[in-house]
C-alpha cells in the first residue's frame, strides 16, 4: 500500500480516537446543567471525566500535527479556510479546559456557576462545529487552483453542514449520557440513563438522515456498508441502555461514532478536500502529501509510539474504572484550603 | 494594519503569553517531583505538604499552558498557510512527534497524578509526576527543533517544481546544533524560573505569614534558591555557547544583539548604545573592550561582522532588500534578558545568605525582593524569546522565505483582527484569574496533613481531595 494511503488511514484513526474520546467528555459537559442539579452532583459529573479529558483532547493536537506533517497542503487549506469555525473551537476549548481546572479552586457559588456555563458552552460549540467542518470537508468546498479556500463562514453554514453539526451534537450528547450512566450511581445514573434513551432516539433519526445524505452526495458501496454498521451499532447501544447494560451501551455509542467517522473518510478517499469549484483543484492523498522520506520517518514513529499511547491511556481508564458516587465526594476542597 | 501585521502581532502575543507558563510548568514539574520524592523516601510529612502546596500552584499554571498551546498548533495553518505549505514536509514532523510522544505523556500522567493520590501505590504515583516531567522536556526538545530549523535550516533541499522545502536528513534536523544548545538553554532557564518561584513564595510566607510552617518553607526557600544559582550558572554557560552557534549561523542576529554596525576585530561589548533612528549607525555608547569578540567567537581577538557589511553581503546573495531586524529591539531585549537573569541569581544568593542561620529578621526590602523575584526569570524568558524571533526577521525561515511571504493569502484582515482581539482580551482576562488564584493559594499556605487515605474494595470511586 502507498504510504500516502497509510497516512490517510492513520489520520482517520486519530480523528476516530479524538471524536470517540472527547465525544463523551463534550457530551458530559453539555449535560452538566441537565444531569447535575446541585453543586455536589455537578462535581460528581465533572469527576467522571476529570482524570481523562485532557488526555482525550491531545488526540486533536496529534491529528492536527500529523496532518501538518503528512499532508501539509491539507493542513494549510483546511486551517486557513475554516478560519472562523476553528477559531471558535479554540476559544471554546480554552474556556472549557480552564473551567475544569479552575472551578473548584474557590468555594463561592457564583464563581462555580460561571465556570459551569463555560464548560457547557465550551463543550457545545465544538460538538456542533466539528460536525459542520467534517460535513463540509466531505461535501466539498470552493477551492481554487492554488489550493486556497475561496468561500467564507457562510459557505460552511449550508444545510448539509448544519445537519452534520446537529449529528455530532446529538451523537456526543448520547455518548456522554451513556458514559455518565456507566460512571455514576443512584439518582445520577438513573437520570443519565433516561437522558440517553431520549437523546439516542433523536440521534438515530438525525444520524441516519445525515449518513444517507452523505451517501447520496459522495458515497460508494464501502461507505454504505460502514454507514449501515454505524446505524446498527447505535441501535444496539440504545437496546443495551434500555436493559441497563451500560458497558455495552457505551461500547455501542463508541463504535457508532467510530464507524460514522470511518464512513466519512471512506467516502472522502482518495480526496482529502474535494473542490466544489472544479474537481481538478481537489486536494488528494497524493497531491497534498509530504515526501516519501518524511512519511517513512513518521510511519516508524507512529508504529512505535501509537500502541504505547493506547496502552497507557487504556491503563488510565482502568485505574479510574470505578463509579463516582455523590455521597462519597470528599469535603469541599475550596473551603478547606481557605481554612 | 494589514492581515500580515495583525498575524504577526497575533503570533507574538499568543506565543509570548504561552511561553510565560511553559518554563514554569517544565521547571515546577521537576521541583514538585523532587519534593514528592523526598517525602516518599524519608516519610517527612512536611515534604508531602510542600508537594501539595506547590503542586496546586503548578496545576493552576499548567492549565493555562495547555490551553494556550492548542492555539499554537492551529495557528500555523490558520494565519501562515503559505509558510505551512512551504515547510510542512520538514516542520510538521517535529510537531506531530511532539504531540505523540510528549503531549500524551504529560496530559495522561498528570491526570493520573492529580486523581491518583488514593488510587495508586505510593511509588507508582510518584512515577506519574516524573513521567509527566519528562514529557515536558520532550515537548520542549521537539518544538525547539522545529523552531531551530526556522533559524538555521538544515537537512533539506529546495524542490523548485513543488515550490517547497523538502526533508533529506531528519537526523540533521534533530541534531541541529542550534536546536541542541537552545534546548539546553531553555531547560535550565525553566529550572531557574521554577526555583525563583518556589523560593520567592517560601520567603514571602516566612517574612509575612510566620508560623508553624516556617521550617518547611525554609527548606523550600533553600531548595529554590540553590536551584536558581545552579541553573543560573548553567544558563550562563549554555547562553554563551548559544551565542557562538548563533554568530556562526545567524551573524546578523548577533550583530543586531550588539548594535555592532561596523565589522570589528576585536569587538567590544556594549553596555549602552544609542543609534540613529534609521538604525544605520551609532551615536553614543559605553563599551567593554574585547568582550563581544569572546562572546561571539570564544577568542578575545576574534573578528565579529557588523550590520552594514552583513546587509551588503545579503543583498549580493539574496537580492535587494532590508535584511536588518529592528535593531533597538534586538539590542535591548538581549541586554535586559541577561540583566534580569543575573538579578535573579543575585537575589537567590542574598536569600541563601539570609537563611544561613535559619531565621532572619524580615524587613521590607526582603519582602520586596520576594515579590519581584518570580517576575525576573519570566521577564528574561519573554525577552529572550522576543529577541530570538525578532532577530530572525525579515526571514520566517532564514535564507529561504520572508515572513511577509508566509501569511495566509485568503484570510482577511478583519478575520485576523477579530481573532487577535479576542485572544488578547481572553488571555488578559485569564491572566487576572490565574494571578488571583495563585495569590489565594499562597495566602492559604500549606494544606493540612491528609489523614490516612486509600480506598480499597469500595465499589465507588472516591476522587482525591486534590481533584476538582
């Protein structure tokens, strides 16, 4: 296989990792005001993702860096072209990251409510915007002969793009609700279970419409099969959630997101950014890539270190595998520190 | 201002801001790991409390370093797409490797450290902070490799047909002499920064909030001050080496650092120079004979090329144009960097003198020193960074691409203005919050000794008191 194809696959893998992992912590952030009804409950909700959200977020940094290294043209066109959406994602990620770290550092309620709002908005915006971005990448955007994006923000806010945003939002909310049901006890767990059931139904409708539309725009047999499997995984997740089998439900939503991302990348290949101006201007795995030599080096590094990362990140999830119970939360650190 | 100017301001502001947190994070990770190691080995509870106290401050600082780092990773593509296309084949690799090797390590193991106090065996928990610390150093190495390539491009060929630089020797990129020396200089500067931070806070506590924890803070003050002195010496040694490498690969930067207009042999070191406004010659200066020759070449009688000769040479080589950086900025940032670092070392020496017999009588000079000290290395770090980046101008990649040619062509000045304004305001606001939180923690003092912890066999997770 061509190294450019290998790297297309690796970049797809990094995005799968990112959206599956940060997908549930975005969902948890969005559901914070819904499921966490008191300060203690909100602390419990945040504690479920506390040890892992930052490691999850690194996946997007590596996806970005790997795109820069393996497909510089793709990186340059995408990041300069999708300028304002990416900027909004950056602002959201900044607010959200700081909010997780800072909210517990002071005991007062107003302080914490403000950071809770930052967590909510900081999770909501990227959950929508990543979907908008990916839908547009797959559908194609105006790109000229020099590989420059020639549209603007409103080019991206087309019906298909917006439906993509709605799809990732619904998927992540469901994924987050299932994760919360898996990681909490008592009332929180029951509430998360109910939210997952409702959000799951909405997701099923939106996601099926989106994948069908994608299929109609750019699909082939392979992407069709993957899309159908993604839909099947979602149904499985909803059934498992219904039966209270939270582990299986979480695996189900994780597989759904993974397959949905794979379906998009399969539909995309061999383009990486199709041009809607003229197919001849499209960025492909070959005309956007780095040299063979650079790809060889990157391949060696990826082959050695990716399994290592998976191993120690997996270990983190094992260490923090237990459920978070509201009544077991320690005394408030903020007030303790001030004493 | 056009999109180019705005993009440059944005890179400058976001990078300098990011770099306020980074050295402190790198250095503190090692000092906190050191405190925890002492606790694990001796069982002395004072060191556990110091670990937690400085660990909290470290985490508040780390949070901002992380989130502002994401902007850096995206910014090349967003504002500098032509640059990204031109260098991606070479420059992207260290960035991707930094993420894969370093960022995953830092974030995952810090998560384990923060939340693992009651979950992990003592020694494994200790290992997590050391691994995170190693992650910060790896990160510094790879990103400085990328930056050094912009200063001194090596291991590449220019592909005329593709219109881009292409990698031919990755080992040469990783062992770029400028990368290696800059890395060492940055790491020891980071330790100096953290040492000053630890020592100054401890001294302030002893002077202004005396109490039962004085003994613990005296230990911290000594450790911090010794770190500053040892690191300070190494900063000096590595900085001296770096100046020599810089003179050989970027002679214009060295000449601009010194505002040395005419080629000299031997060259004197200027303590104070005023030049004409157009930066073509000097009007007045105070000088130490022969020192610049030694700094630049290692020989007191070495020949150092001047700005005017270099400018003429570059015009012959690269065509007409102004190849001089903004001389007053390079000149003053270079000097003030050295001055701020040296002052921090003097303060640390004074502190050790005060602590030589244990207690001392606090006065307002000591308190003032404690308040100023943490800012000296921060200033030196920023100035050094500004110097090395502005000293590279007008090049974005030395000898290959002008900064003005690297900007994204399709991005409007309105777009860049919006992002510049938002980042600046957001960063400013977050700085206020961060300082406020740090002060609150410093005033609160050492946390109480934790009771016997550990959850075994419980069905539910009990997040550590350290957690959110």
